[in-house]
């Protein structure tokens, strides 16, 4: 464990924030309206496929990965505080 950085929890929280901001950017841009590609019923211009895929990709990351990063950061934070005292 000597090779791990001491502030690993900060990196985990930073990535969680970056993924959240990218998801919210797509949500505020209105990309949710183009998620009909998920069901295969999408009809539209080429850029709307990208918009729908962007939203779905970051939605899945926001739902599945971000909570893991936050929980791992909290556990790492408390583990480091326990180890240093």
C-alpha cells in the first residue's frame, strides 16, 4: 500500500464531480429529449444521435459509477483518518 497516494479520496470525489457536471451539462442542454435511440425509435438528424448517446452514457455513469466513487472516497477518508491517529 505504499504506492497509493495519501489523498486518494480527493481524486475519487473529483472524478465524481466531473462525471456529475458532464451529466448535468447534457441534461441542461436538453439531450434528454433525444434518448429515444434507447428504444430504437429515434428519427432525426445525425447530431441528435450523438446527443442521445451522450446523455445515456453519462446517465449510466451518474447512476452506477458516481455513487461508487463517492462511497469509496468516504471510506478511504475515514480509513486514512483512522490510520493517521
